[in-house]
């Protein structure tokens, strides 16, 4: 059996890799009754050669599919090797990888064979076996199959830590073009069901501590970037909508990797838009942790993100009238708005200034990127001398002083702030 | 006030005793090293501290009262870094804590605090790496064994994590560099050491492997290769996350090299 399982794993891991989510955090499942595993540590056990975190065993149950979505490698019309795991094979792989500390758990998705419910049933069965037969308390992320019945989705929530349905194409017109057999409503329906269940469980838990877990790490989704010529404004507006409307824990952005000669899609050989993808993640962070509104980042006047500078700096340069910020007096929320000051540094500033006023030297030691922040702040012994400069001049100063970090070249991934 | 070069036995209790005696005898330490590093003969300006558990305990309680369990843990983690400057830094920060009226643990504008926070951060990163990069191999007798070689002495800091996670399997994590390990027998964890003649290497473990061990190690390697997206290859980022010095213990990299 050794050789066949090796081949299956190669095929079904390869087909699953375009789903960029690999998070194993957000759940806090304890190891109960001396069983196996727990969650909450959110560990990356290794990184791929493209620098992505490997935390979970991310595989498809099968890459057979009755649909023909143009952007997907598993689409029916694609001439590739097909394979399918048995339920037991997935269980064995998960347990054995987990016991060797290779992974935090399982991320299971699947092509759709026969119909949505038939597929979903098998995904649920695997999660159930892991939890009940192996007392496995590690992380389980199940993909929800669009149009699967509410009963199955409910059962999935009882065993999984996270459930996700990928929107993939950010705009309705794009979806019509690339996946005409699919309809948005089939994706929205389970999302709505999950949202309601998650809220309900939270309420019940307040009253009855024994209320069973229901997908404690919530739900997430993924958007493919650069497949259909959408603007950043469209993407960020869509993400914002799903965060608010469906309480999404995360929206993932996946730069489209050309896998098809289909003329509706970017040609094979087109570069993966990793720089743009990175700017979108930065924008996402600004919305989730920095108190930014979507329309502060992109709007009708600025529908596209700058690729040469990060969105926070971009916003600051468009809003010079909001500066300078006083490091020793202003609120945390305002300090967070300063380019070059991240969440960690902002917290340290608030903690340290209680012991005395801070100067530039202190800020540097705390970890503030002075070469960016200095245009936007005042602090002890430092007056704002750039405030009357034009923002394009400040931008050129900053780009000049930190070339290597800002200029986007090819595939280079950028840091968050 | 006497200015002296101090020596202690290198243990954590010894370091806490040192802090006690600095107050007791009004000492200003010029340097602080472990006794093993001492030259022959005793100079006028040198002084050796002998570990006393009761003094160590009093310092521990005093620190916890002053800066809380978290503040105390930071000092311990700094000590575990084994950096040459760590011991003296622990003493200086502790002295600063005791001298100040307020809890000054978060005064990031103070140089020693800042220096300590940096070390604490590095130690914490190494601890995190060991949670991530520790790889067990299953032996035929059912024991899961992992060899590690962390930059800092972080094994004590990952014990709880592995105990909680692998509660139903027997395991041993062995620090090859420091020649000691933690053995969990299904009930409790104990420290094991190894004498100088014995070797602990992958080569010796291979003969003891469970029949399925090679299969799963191989499957993991294949999995690692298959999830890579070659169009996105970015080795710089890869190396930043998985520095080369850890590769020898990772199956998916060059696992199995002689050590
Ligand atoms: S339904 Fe899913 S697996 Fe099937 S072709 Fe569409 S995206 Fe791919």
C-alpha cells in the first residue's frame, strides 16, 4: 500500500495548495481525558520554499469534480491525474503526522463528486472519526461544500474548529464568466447558517457552560486576486462586507497562479501578483487591528493600492492635515496611525511614557522606524520640521531613505509595516 | 560599598543567591561569571557566592511581590539564554526593580530593561521554534524520540507544551548540545542525562525504528514538496523562517545527516 498512498498524497496535496489559508489559531481546544493533542498554539511547523507557513495537513479528499470552474486545477475538463483517499487513509495520515509533531491538525477540502451532500458527508465522517475514535483534540478545518444541506453543515461545526467556503471570485460578473454553473447564493447560504449558529452557540455558552463546541475558530473565506481584472477597491469592499455581514474571522487573498490556457484568464507565465497580494493583507490588517475604515484605504478617487508604499503610509500622505501626532500626549488610536509605528511599538509607547516623556532616542530603542515616523510626530526635544512640506516630497524622502524595503521587485514579499 | 568580580556556580538558585548577597554585603559587581571560568588563585577583588536555597527563595518571593510572576519569568528566561552578559544583566535589572518604589517592569526607556526585553524576545522565539521544529521518530518499543539543538537552553520552557499535547504517548526530547533530555512516560516527565561516552544520533536511532517510521517520514517529505508553489518561490523568505542551522533536524530538509 506504501507506493499508492505516496502518489495519492502527492496528487491531493498538490491540488489543495492553492488554498492559502493555513491558520491553526483561534480555537482553544484542551486535551481531554489524556487524549491526543490540543489547539491554541497556532504553530507553523515548517515553511514552503515560497515562504508560506505549513501548519496543517492540507489535502483534498479527492480531486475528482463534476464542476468546471475555469480558475481551478481540479476542473472537470482539465487533463490531470485523479485520485481519492479513503476515509481511513486520511484519519491515519492525520494521526501519524500529528504524533510526530509535523502538524497542528487537518485542513480537508474536496472536489465535488456525485453531489454536494455526498461529498460533505465524507468530510464530516473523517472529522467525526478523529474526534470520537481517536480522542483527537488537534485542529480541524473543513471546507464547506456549496449547497450542502444545513444538517451536514451543523454536524461539521460540532467536530471542526473552523469552517470555510471560498468565494474565490470577488465580483458577481467575474463568477458568471469563470464558473457559470456556480451561483453565489449557494455559497452565501451556508455562510449565513454558520454565522447564525456561531452567534447562537456563543449566547448559549453564556448560560450553559456545557453547550457543545461549534466551530470555535469561526468561519473564513478566500478571494482570488488578479484573475478577473477587479480593482483593489472591489476586493477590499467585498472583504469588508464579509467581515461585517458574516462575522468572518479571516478573509484570505490568493494571488492567481496561472494554471490554464483558457483565454478568459491571465496566460500561463503571467507573474503571480504577490506584491499586490501583500498590500491587500496590509490593508486587511489596517481594518482589523488599526481601526481603519475600508473607504479610508481605497475609495472612488483612489481605487487602487500603491504598490511602492504600504497603505498606511499612503493614507498618511493623503491626510497630512491629521499630523503631527504628539507621542507623549495623544491617544493610542492616533499613535497607531503614524507610519513606522506598529501595534507593538504603540503599546510600548503608552506603557513607557508613564515613567517620563519620550524622546527620539527612546522611540528608536522601542522599535519605531524613525526614518518614516519622523515626518508625522512631535516628541520630547523634537519639533516637526517637515509639516509644511508637500506630501510627494516626503514620499520621495522616505523612498530614498529606505530603498531596499520599499521598492517592489518581482516576487519579493514585503513585511507588514 | 565594595567593588568586586563575582563568581557563582552557574545555577539559577546561585544567581538568585548572588542578588541576595549584593544587598546583604552592599556589593557593587564589576563582573559576574560562573566558577568554572575562574583562573587559579583568588584576587583581592574577587568573591565567590555559595548557593543557598533559603536566600534564593527569598529573592524569588521578593521579585514576584515586586514585579509579578511575569517579571520574574522574564529574568529566568534571560538567564536561560546562557549569553555571556545575561547573568550580570539579571542582577542589574533585579537590583533596579528592588530600588524603585513603583513596578518599573514596563519602563522601556531604561537601558537594562530594554536589553533584557531583547534577550527575552530571542529566547521566546527559540522556544517557539522548538515547539515547531521538534520532530519525533517512532521507535519499535513505542517511544517517540526527538533530538534538538536549540541556541538557548529552552527545553524547560517547552515541557508543559509537549506534556499537554502528547499526553497519551511516551516521548523523549533530547538536547544534543547540552546532553540532557526530558522523558515523559505517560504519567509524568523527568530529566535524563547522558554520560560523555554515549552518543545520541540519528544513526543510532534508525536501527530502533518502528516498521512504519520510514513510510511516514517519507510521506512528510513528499507532502512538503507537493505543497510548494514554484511560481511563488522565494528562498530569502524561506530561509528567514527556517534558518539553515535547524535543517539537520527537519525531515523535509536534509534530515538524517550525521551529528
Ligand atoms: S467546484 Fe471546487 S473543486 Fe470543483 S472545479 Fe470548482 S473550484 Fe474546483
